[in-house]
C-alpha cells in the first residue's frame, strides 16, 4: 500500500511539474535540491518533503490535498499566492499551545523514514474516518461562508 501511495503521489507531482511547464532540473533548482530528488519523487521512490509542498502551496496555490490524495482540483481556487510573495500554511499558528505538537511533528518529518510513515498514517486516517472528514470539510465551508457574509455586511455598514 505504501509503494502504491508513493507512485500515485509521484505521478501527481509529475503532473503538477508538467502543468507548470518546468523541466526536472529547473524545478530542482527552484527547490535547491538535486535533479535526482525530483526523479525519485516522480518514480515513487520517495514522498515529496512537506516543505516542498508548502512552497508549492505558497507560490502556486497547489492543493496539497490533491497532491497527497488525488481528491479535489490541482490548484486552490482564488488562492492569494498567485500574486503574493509567500505565505505560511493556512490557519495554523504554531506558537499557540494547542499547535506545539505540530512543530515537533514538522521537526520529526525531517527524518525521511518518519515523514513517509506519517504521510501513510494520515492517508489511513483519512480513509478510516472518511465520514468525519467529510462532515468537518462541510462544516468548514459553512463557517467560511458565514465569515464572508459578516465581512461583506461590515463593509456595507462602513
């Protein structure tokens, strides 16, 4: 199962690279890695590192969920990064006490084997808790729509 996941992610990584019309060596230079790193990802030998995905999210609006699972669109619609220099991961403030464990996990993910296991376990969790994930995503969309309504009402009242 892990090998299949690596191959699937590698294929999506290649699709993304080709969509951006970048040769492997150009993308490698952009990420400051060897071209063999890109080749290994695309052939399903290794997973792309989290910081690569964060970079692609920031610079290109890449939908990380699509990259990891194949669900959704390749790019996040109306993502501000198209014209922005850089932004962090959305809605996560690692300085807050409830997010301290994420900082530790990000550090652990610098170890290649740990990173691969964490990504595989996340995929398992998504499958096991698909109903809960679906409900969570629906709830998030609802909350975002309500925030947008409040923001537009606030603009009208000014």
